[in-house]
C-alpha cells in the first residue's frame, strides 16, 4: 500500500547496536522493558485464549476435563440447521458484498475524479464508516419499516408503484344491489341483463366514510336515453340504513369508479368512469344484451410495502445496509490509487488513439489491480466476521433466517446458549476461514515493507 | 478527502466560453448522478436524526418526512428526556472510559513495542515481530469464551477496564505493525547522534520517537478510538450492568416500535462523537484506513 503516505521505507538491515556501556541495560534488558507490556497483553488476551479455544472445541458443552467429545462439536456445526443457515448466509455475503463494494467504490472513485465538488460527495459517502455498524442497523431499521407511511424504502416503492399500478378509488367495498356478483378477477358484474335505453343501478356498501372519494355529491339516477345505457354507481347506505338497491336522499355517488359494459360473451365493449354524482353513460350501444360491471382496478389494494425485515428479504436488506457502510471505504482507497496513477501512461494511451473506455479498461484497471484486490480481500475478511449489523438490524424473530457465523457463535456460547464446546468449534471454524485470506494480505504487506 | 489529489487539468489555450458551456453540458449527467447518489447516501442518517426529534406519538402513523410538511412538530424533548436518563449518562461515561482508556494503552504499549522492533537490537527480534504480525489473523471470537471465564475468576467481568484491556490487546498487533513500519523510516542519523550524545533508550523514545512519530500515532489513535467507541460484540460479552452506549441501546431494541423515541436519539448521540472525531481528524483517519486495510 503506497498510497497512504505512511508506508515506510524498506527496513534497515540491522539497527545500530546500542552501546552496552556501564549504567546501561543489556540487550535483553532494554528489549524486555519496551516489549514487556505488549507481550504480556498479547500473551494473556490472544495467545492463551486462542490455544484454549482450539483445545476447548474438542470437549463437551459444560465443564472441561473429562468431557472429551472428539470432533462431535464440529459435526454439530455442520448438521444443525440454524448453524448451516449461518454458513450458507455467510457464503452469500462473501459472494455478493466484496464484489459489489469494490465495483461501487471503483465507479464512485472514477466519477468523482474530475468533479470539483468531489470532496463533498466523498465525505457524504464516507460518513457511514465513522458510524458504528450498530447505529447503522438502527438507522436502516427505521428505513425498512413495512408500512409505506413509516418506512422510507417502502414509501419510495409506493410512489413508484403508484405510477405503474395506481391504487383503486375504493379499496374496500361490497355489493349492495341484488344480482351484483364478485367475479374471480375482482370485478363486480350485475347479473341482471340490460339493453340500449336501459338504466343500471350499481349500489355498493361497506365503504368507510373516510374512504368515500372527497368529490362525491348526492347520487342521481340519470334519465334513460335511447341508444345509451346509463346508470349510477353509488354508496347505497345513508345514516339509518335506507332501502337496498334504491338511490335515496343523503346517499352519495361514487366518482371515479371504472364501469364496464360487457356483451353477452362477457367481452368489455365500453368502459367509462363515473361522475361526482355517480352517474355514467355508455353512448351509442348497438342492439343486444349486455351486463354492466365495475372493473377490478376500482378495488385495487394500495401498495402495502415489502416486508424488508421479514424472513424472505432480511438477508438482502442486510447486504444493502452493509454495502451502504463500506462503499465509502472502497471509494477512498481506490480513489487514492487513482490519484497515484502515473499520468504519463494514461496520456500515452490517449495519444496513441485509445478511447476513454479503452484507456479505462486496458490501462487504468490493470494498473489499479493491486488496490482493487486490497479492497476485495479486506471486504472478504470483514464480511466473514460480520456481527453488529445483523444483531441490530434483524428483528430477533428473524435471527434464525439472518444468521451468520459470528452471530451463531455468540448465541451458542452466550445469551442463554451456554454451549462453550460448540461455541469454541464455531470460533475455530471462523479462524480457519479467515487465516488464508489474511495471510494473503500480510504477505502482500511484507512485500511492500 | 485528503487522500485523493485533484485530477490534473490541462488548460486548453483555445478555451472559449462556448466550449466551457458545452463541456459543462456534456458533464451534467455526471453531476446529476453524483447528486442523486449523494442524496441516497445521506437519507438514512438524516432520517435517523429527524426521527430522533419527533414525538413518539407522531411516529406511530407517519414517517419522519412529515417534518417537511409540518416543521412545528419537531421537538428536543426526546433529547431532554435522554439527558435526564441515568442509564444513558452512565453508558456514555462507560463508553468514553473504554474508548479513551484502551486507546491510550494501545498507543503507549504499541509505540514502545514498535520502537523496540524498529531500533533496538536483540536476538530473535525479527522472529518475535513475525509472531506478532501473525496474531493479526486471530479473530476476537477466538478469545471470547476463555476470557469470559478468566474475567469471571479475576473480577474483570462487567468492568470498563476489562472491556478496555480486551480491545487494547486486539488492537496491538496492528498498532505495533503500523508504528514499527513508521519508526523504521525515521532518519537514522538523529537517533545515532542522540545515542552518541549519551541519551538513554527511554529518553530517546520519549523525546525523539514519540514527537517524530506523531502522524502515525495520531492515525492509530483515531482508528482505535472509533473502533472501540463503535464496538458492540466485546461489550455485549463482557459487560452486564457496566455497558457502553451500543449495548445500552441494544437493550431497548426488543421494543423497537414503542421505544423509538429513546432508540433514535440515543443512536444519534452515539454517532455524534465519532462524527466529530472523524471531521476533526479526517486526514489522519483516512491515512490510518489506507495503511490498515489489513485489519
């Protein structure tokens, strides 16, 4: 990593030996004073526990000596369904997150490279890095609430779906006029046939007062017209009840309702929407037998929101929130790589007639490869150890579905789990997963040193 | 961001206003895209803040964006109530003790060890150093169970210093690695002339190494501070009543819907300090990040 500015020069082969004059500590003495505290902390908090955990993973749930179980804890790890879910989910995390974070970071870094206000953008995208993954979990829990009135993500979904499939004017209503029947498509069809010059009355009930469209006025039965089919769709209910199937005073018309005229074969020949007084008019209807119907779209339910925190979507929801955190990291590291890129190479490529895309694809990306791989590998390690955000963002009822290895380890060993044997086995498993990846990273570091 | 140098722009002598306008128009989609993306990235945090200044009763039926149509509903009463909440104040203090305490420890112990590995000569030095680097791979899950038992025995369980010591130990391999590499790059002559002048190793360390190593030490300190301020897992394992703010909020999560007037402002408080640290020391933070992609 040469971009940071704090990477060091190659190590000096041998530091000058301290003169072991009188009054000075010997070689070992000075070293011991300076290294002692560090070695004590590392020994007690890292080396001893690591050895203990490895040994402990071959022993039973409680106690220690005398509860030898061999590799049973590891068998449990690969046969218990919640633990398998954790491994499977972690595999999804590894497959999705590092690639996406690296790609998004690269796109952001390239986009901001020649924009003057890039610092503002970079700061905004980088901000989540300073926030705890825990607070991020809380933040996204607010975003993901299912009710589109409460959760911003679903509110956006509602706005978008409102454009493509708007909610009906009446999400709740039931037929009142006798003969008005619900069909499988959700439309209401009047069984009583009508002819040109006829009047159809489509009475509906079961509409809450606040669900009646605002523009509704007193319902009116239009006079019959020769050659036309006219009628009214109205709320067949007034304070006190009223007579079923008859338009009365104080009963309101239902505006905006889609009314269809269907021929004997059931095919819609005309379609119209009702006026504020509920009346409608199909003009110039040719001779024949027809049925009036209220279209299904009238009763279309409004968008209810996706259950982002429910069992089916919880993993993708977690991934999105996690990518939101780490995109800034990738952007900054890759941005530093871009800034350190030798300009003359890029210029040479352009001079030779390469297009912007060719330069990017054939020169920039290969030159950036070391940086991209740093980001990618770092993200694999982060993702393998992911814990906080799952703990904070997933509701407890969905922990089984959202499970990851670190979460499984915690709940197996602590919080009422109390199984130190399997808990140790999970920790060792995580250790084994991390070692090769991190070893790769360290080897690269050694090379850079 | 400090790390990204501005792109080199080669001025074109024949640049006219029209050309400028044309170029701006051609680049407008990029600006637009960045504005939209930046907005997307900002919305969750803004949403958290706006949620935190709304009364719980208003949040039962409408989302935080109601504030845009009716700004008068905003109130500081949630924060007011929180600052009279004994639990939260204690949790904040505990967080500060843990974060500051372990950062100091890591910086001091790490710098001493870094100096030893960089400038002291003793047999087996490089092997010990490689061993320390090897510890970078140990995930902290490996230590939870044994240290849980050990803490219980030695009375470190449920204390802020128990949690701080754990963080310090797991921060050390990276700290030593970072500082050793920085110290190795310091000018050799200064150190040698100090030794010739008869300065002891401790004096050299305090008077020379620490001041000269300040940039790396600052990066490390900020990194470690943020890392531990934001920790959840370690405190969740080793704390019970003495817990930092993350664990305190986690205790309220079960009642997410009804306690939102506590959860949202408390979460926002928990991220104010890291944000301040981040903005104040952005340069060091990014440098630490670039050097520390290994963690």
